[in-house]
C-alpha cells in the first residue's frame, strides 16, 4: 500500500501557544488511523492542517506526494466530517449531495442525482431524499455528511469527533457506516474517544499529548500499555461505552 500522507517536522503555534511540536506521521493508503489524546493536545489542529484548513508552510505535509498549503491544495483529495455536521440547511438531503457535484465537479444533473441516490442508499437514508436536514436525527445528519464527503471520491476522509454530539444509539449508526467504509479500504483519519469503536475498525491508534505523538500502534498494543502513565491517565477519563 502506498504512502498517502507524509508529515515531517510539523510545528504549529497560535500566538505564544505551541500546539504541534515537530510532529512526524505517515499514513498509508487503506489505513484507518484513530487519533486520541487529552483536550487541547492538538488533535483538531493536526487534522485541520492535513486538510489544508490551517495555513502550513509547504514541506511539512505531503499528500500523495504534493505539498499541502491550503484548501486548494487538498481539494478533492480530502473529505472532512465535523462534529456539527456542516450541512446546507436550505437544501434537501438530495440537494446537499447533488449541488456540490454540479458546481464543483460540473456533473450533469441526472448523473449527479443517480450518484446521490446510490450514496444515500449506502448510508441508509435514501428515503429522506426530499426532506430537509432539520428533519433528520443527529445520526442521520452525520450519515448525510459522510455521503456528501464520499461524493467527491476523496483519497482520505477525516472525521473530527463525528459522534460526540450524538447519544450512543445514533453514534452506533454512524460507526456502523464508518466500519463499512473501513472494510471497503477507504483511508480514514478519525479523532474520537470512543475506544470500543476504535477497537472495531482502527488499524492504528495515535496518542497525541501536548502536540507530540506520545505513542502509536495497533489498538491491541495501545490499549495494553499499562506502563505508560500519561496514556493510562488519559484512558481513565474516556468513553468505553459499548457502541
Ligand atoms: N484558531 C486558534 N487560535 C488560537 N488558539 C487555538 C486555535 N485553535 C486551537 N487553538 C489552541 O490550540 C490548542 C490545541 O487545540 P485543538 O483544538 O487542536 O485541541 P484538541 O486536541 O482538538 O482538543 P479537544 O479534545 O478539546 O477538541 C488549544 O490550546 C487551543 O486553545
Ligand atoms: Mg478537537
């Protein structure tokens, strides 16, 4: 499997706060990497840098061998799914997928409509095609956000706490969808604290602490690091809910 993301010596500060410190990380195509770590450890900043949403200077992040500097440089390669869905409230469920396909990919409306239907079927909300997002449950909204990200056929999908505003049942639905994508070999980066979900589908876990990778490895490896006090301290606080 080829290397999709190569991060070398990435540092990022906001005013006087050092948020990421000389961070190195690689992601191969087909990997599903979970990013965990205390609040403020830099998880969102890291994934935002990878998506081009934070300015980075050029040689620190390569995506498919090309420098990430801004959103234009990741356009079409990275799909982002956020905690708060970021749907278009004034478009129907179908239009939330069709409109970007038309405007961004210049797709013809009938082809875009077919594609939207296929994707909505895949995330089990095809019956909501003509409804508006505010009539969906939180889990359905998030699955629509995933379908919309998939529509662009990104090389990688990045999730930043996709289920933290959802109750366990709805979170379970979203993780089922993510799990299906993992089986299909979709490369994904997921910031989440749902440890049991991570065990189900992550190929690797990265534990971030104070802007650095403290330890990384398979879920089995990471969740059996009894001697790592910093990790143990963190794991005591997180959610082991069975979802
Ligand atoms: N735009 C910004 N301006 C100033 N400071 C910021 C900005 N974005 C993040 N920070 C700071 O950077 C640090 C890391 O934030 P980040 O959001 O990456 O953490 P996180 O690990 O995602 O935390 P959480 O688990 O709470 O989401 C924090 O101290 C935060 O206050
Ligand atoms: Mg965050």
